[in-house]
C-alpha cells in the first residue's frame, strides 16, 4: 500500500494521471498518409507552415507507424515539426514508430502507455522529449537519444523498459538536461550518457533496480536530490563521478543497498 501511494503521488506530481482525459484534442485538418493511416494535424506556425501530428483515439494503426515529414492541405505544404500532446496515448497496437527527420518536439505523453511499443527511431534534429512522452512503454528494448536533444523531460520514460532482458539507453553526446524522474521506476540495464549531458535532475534514475552501473560524464555540473536512490532490490553497484560536478544535492545516492563503489 505504501509503495502504491508513493507511485500515485509521483504520477500526480508530473500530471500523468490527468493525461487520459485530454485525448483527442482539436485539430485543423485531417490527411491520410502514404501508408494509408488517418492522421490529424494542428497548425503550430502559420508563417513557417509547421504542424503537429496526432492519431485518432478510436483508430487502430497496426504494429508499424511511420509519420510523414510533410503534408499538403489546401495547396500549402506543411512541415511536421511536432508530435502533439497525448498524440498516440494508449495505442497498444504499435510496436515500431518511425519519426520524420523534420521533427523537433515530442510533446507531453505523446506515446504514453503504448504497452507493445518496442522500438522508436528518433531523428537527428529532435530537440525536446516532453513530459511522460514514453512513460509506461513497458516493452521498450532500447532508445538512442540524438545529439541534438537538449531536454529529456519530466518522467519521460517513467515505468518503461519493464520486460526481461537487456534494456539500453544511449544519449548520443547530446548537451541535454535529464529531467525530473526521467527514468524513474524503469528497468533499464545500462545507460550511456555520452560526453555532453549537463544536468541530472531529482529522481532521474531512482528505483532503477536493474541498472548495474552509472558513469556520469565530465560535462555534468549538477546532480539533483535523490537522483539515483531507493534502489532497494538491485540498482548500481558502481557509480563514477567526474571531478567537474559543482553541485550534488542531498541524498542523491541514498538507499542503494547494493552499491559497492563510488568514485
């Protein structure tokens, strides 16, 4: 009961409990992709002809979804730069998602609770992974975060990677901020933070019981409170800290029962 209460409080704090009610936002036009998928578009920048894309709540897309980089409407060619809030929330049929090279933002809860999703190809040029974007994508096996990403948002991979076997995350030298609870309660087994990550926020790697080690690159200057804590049933045995860290907040590594070495 205590554990459930903690999780519920955490989910409420990041707004995850309220996302379901936001499904099927308004849109400006509908188009059918070259693969025959019906998609909904909202203009986010009329001057630059940029749109966000989302799915339909009652539409089944099959196991593969490839989002287009451009779409034409009333003689205007729009560039797809965003995946909208709750865009493909609870589309459990999705196994593979390909995102276009034009994409810059994956918004809040865009693929949240897609329980069958195993693989997502993120393009170079992507800047933001929004709050809870892939939370509870329990079947994810691996993710490579492109070098252009500057923000891995709050709880973006909360409760993801829950299947057995290895689950790897690679941050491809992105000058990124790892947000509050970004990988909280996920089953990642390894993470490569590259050479350019700037900050690791509170709870970022907490309750990651299968994470064997955590190597923090020299680029990191700030580690938030409880950043890698409460790993009672496993968690890192080795944590490597760089010399250049300016700030380590309270109890950043508390409750790592199996921690053998920190240097």
